[in-house]
């Protein structure tokens, strides 16, 4: 009888130890995976038509879902649909591939002289471009001409700076929320032992 109790105690302790180790390992691998895969942030973007067929980013900030508001010359406003955004991005991607996109040319003074960019160029210049055009990201995000030209798509340098600061702050808030044992939410817990 003593041996059975001892064996039962060892099995319980070993099982608990295994369970704890599995839970902690799950947390580490989950957190490591989250750190290795940066998530694209969604954006709320207001685009203003400044001349026929020319656009600038009037304002943008982090949001729970990507939404693009287009203010047209005649004063009307509308939300771009996903199929519209996808078509504009695909059209601009073809221009990038054949070298005719203003986004990838050397610094282009025509952008400011013309009062903005085409709608596809503006979409890819905005923070929403990382979400909408993620499949062409490798063609743009490492391209220095793109980095220089996209700033010209904003209504003013202060609009660009304000946008960058708001997205940087959102990234920092997001990083602070995830801790050693994973992020915690008041409305629901993430799965895994210790919330990992």
C-alpha cells in the first residue's frame, strides 16, 4: 500500500511538472512567434482629391480595421470598397513591375507640381498600403525611392509626421500589452496554460 501511495505521489508530481513545462514552453513559443511575425496595423485614411485624378493623404491614424474615405472635388465623400482598393493596388503593381510608377522613380518633383498622386499610388503610400498591398511589399518597402516619394503623398510634412508618431505609439502600446505570459484581455482570455 505504501508503494502505491508513493507511486501515485510521484505520478502526480511528474504529471504536474510536465503540464507546467508544457504550458510555459507554449507561452515562450507563442511569444517568440508573435515577435518574429510583425503584424501589419490597420489604418483609417482620409484621402482628398486635390485636382482631377490627383490625390493627397489628408489624415490617417491606427484603427481596428482598414477604412479609406475619399473626399472628392465636388465635395462628396465615400468609402472605398475592398474590390476597388484591390483593383487600384493591382493596377499600381503592374506599373511598379514595368517601371512606370511614380512611387519607385527617383525623387519626383512632378508629384508636388501636379498636386498629388494617382489614387493607386496614394493607397500604397498610406499606412493602409502595408495591409492592402502586402503581397507587393517586397517590391516597395526596401526601395529607397518609394520611401522618399511616399512622403510627397501627404498633404503636408506635419501630416506625415503626425501619422508616423501615431502608428509608432500604437506599436509601443501593443508591445507593452504582451508580457511574459502573453497578453491579457478583460473580455476574454487567450488559450493556453498561464494565458500563453
